[in-house]
C-alpha cells in the first residue's frame, strides 16, 4: 500500500484472531498477545503488487 498522507489514530483491541499465533503447537496459549492497534481512516492509498522474489540459486 502506498500513500502520501499517513494519518493514524490509536485504537483499542476488542478481539483478535491469527492462524499463526493461535496455533498451540507454535505458541502456547497466552504467549502471544496484541499490545496495541493503529487505525487509518479516510486515507487515499494505492495498492501495488510486490515484485516476484528472485529464484534461489544453489
């Protein structure tokens, strides 16, 4: 995402889910907790695709 007008406000986490951090085989319950959130409103943004990763040469 690209923008010339970054404006953020502090927010409050009401609920959070993550397929990575909610996996008990990777993170035991309670070891990964959100500590904050930033909210962007009314910001004009452009999405640009990332370039393809270079192939590894072994």
